[in-house]
């Protein structure tokens, strides 16, 4: 059902969806293809995985820059969409931050939300490591502020845990300096701090003080993790297009403008308005059980009387272009009830295969997955859809609907 070989080897997030396109499970992976493949190539004793594989209809993905970014995006999406098969990270705030507050006497805080004015470092998903780094910074640079007023300082001050704000002669300048050092430790100036930590570890090991050395090594490891997360500079905004295409349920994107036919005509540079569109898709499972589908949208809405399903008859092995030629020929065998536009789920190759067998009076386009690029006679080099506009939303909805329709038939054929 899923062409896993087409999935990227990049890190990212993979998304299981049901027949309505609703998100039912979200996961992260160092390699999307390898991770998704493991669901189908391994025997799973976990009843939740078995249930997931029974219920899902399609799998989509979002490519990220690295594994850390995938982890952060996964947490964000699970909290936002609350998939039924996700247990961890489903409720509450998954992230934490290290905050340097604004004001006359800034403080360093460990917080879950960005509600206070100041400079934030994060977000961090590994809360334990982030907490250890926070505690280390507070102790190392003596950043604890107390509410007491004692001329010679409180007990914590004398044992090195308090910044000395309790004293009447509180050294604000020294405190601000140490606060800046703590920020530097979380930025690009951290190398000196890590170097000094490692030198101290070597010294402790030579003196056989292994327990102290172990604690310092934990700081080094935690700092490495936290600093890597900071360098990731995670922002969900840069995945906006991918997220929309991957997780938006089909049922939520039927409301289009009344003049969508004219907008399609203008965007695709065609001679007349486009009221009816047929979209074709091919589905298979690892090259076997080939089936096809054709769905029709009229005035931006599904017209189910004209939906068609096809069992590929002329092929035994996967060949998307040949399979598309077969089902398109069969669909318009009697040259009746023709659409204003034909759309193919695919790229240039699939489009060229169809143009050869279609009457020239019917315009044809193809829509490539992931890139959301339209190819046609008017756009031989392709043009990217704007998913925020009616035309882009309609064409993507149509393509996804055809895909889910083909998958539902495919599952039925495999169960026979």
C-alpha cells in the first residue's frame, strides 16, 4: 500500500493517517525510510502497533535538518494534533526553556512557557538534561538570588550557593558579569567553558577523585546535548508548507471561493473556466496488488457519482506510467462525460505518458508530491503551488482525495 522505497533517507517526522486523512500517529526518525520500513518488515507483538497497521490508510512525512529538529517537531505536532496512538507528549507543554529575565535585576529561571519578558534559550525537550544544565549554571556562576536581608550574607552565600543579594553591599556589577558568562556558556562562546571542564576532569582522574570526575562529565554531556539543541534554532514556521500538506484532513479543506473555476482558469492559463476536474492515482504494495482510482471534483467539491476504481489488468509489476495509461484509457473509453481538466498524481514522466492518449481539447496537469509543483503544457518546467490560496488548496485536496480513494480499494483487494 505504501511505496516505502520513495520515502527519503533523511531525518524527519512520519505521520500515519486514517481513511479520512486524520492524523492517528506521529513519530520521529533519523532515517524516515528505514523507520517506516521497520513497521512492515518486522513482526510486532505490541497490540498498539498491530492496531495502527490495521487502521492506517496512508503515511506522510516532513523532512527536517537533523534528528534533534525531528524530535522537537514531533513533540510540537503531537501536542497540537493529539493523535490517538500517541501516548507520550500528548498533553501538557512538552518543552522547557532557560530564561534570563529582563528588568533591573535579571534572574535565571527554568520555565515551561514563554510568558515572561526576557531572553530564552530553547526549546528543550530533554527536560532532565536541561534541568541539570540550569542547576550547573546557577551553582557555577553563583546566580541564586534570595529575599533575605543580612548584612554579612546568608548561610547559602557563605557556602557559595547565593549570589549575595541578601547583603547590604551586594556586588551587582559582579553578578551581571557572571550572568553574562552563563549566557555565553549557552551561546557560541561555550568552547572555553567545555575546555576548562575537561581539563578539570583530567585533573580529578589523576588524583583518583573519580566521583567528582563523574559529576563533571555529566555536565559536559548535558551541555553538549543542550548546545546542540540551541544550534538547531528550531522553529515550526519553516515547516509550514510541509505540515499543511501532511496533516490537514481532507474534510477540512472543501470550502473554496465561489469563483474557483475562474481562478483555476487564470492560474493554469487555460481558455475556459474549470468546473470539473478528474484526478488519477495509482496504489500498490511493494510493487504488487496494483490498483488505480479516479475521483472528480465539481465546483470545488467531490462528485462521487463519477468516482471510479480500477484493478490494473495489463501489468504484473509496478510501472506507474503504464498503469496510468491503462486506467485513463478505460475511464474515457466511450468519450462521454469528459471533465474540463485532468490531473495526474505524479511528475513530468506521468504527465507525458497521459498526454499521448488524451484528446488535445482536454487540458492535463500533474501534481508532484512533497514539492507541490504543477507540470503542464503551459508550465513545462513546473510551478509551485501556494497552499494558502484557493487554487493550491483545491488541487492538493483533490490529489489527496484520489490517493485515499485508491488506498481504500487497495486494502479491500488485499483482504480478499
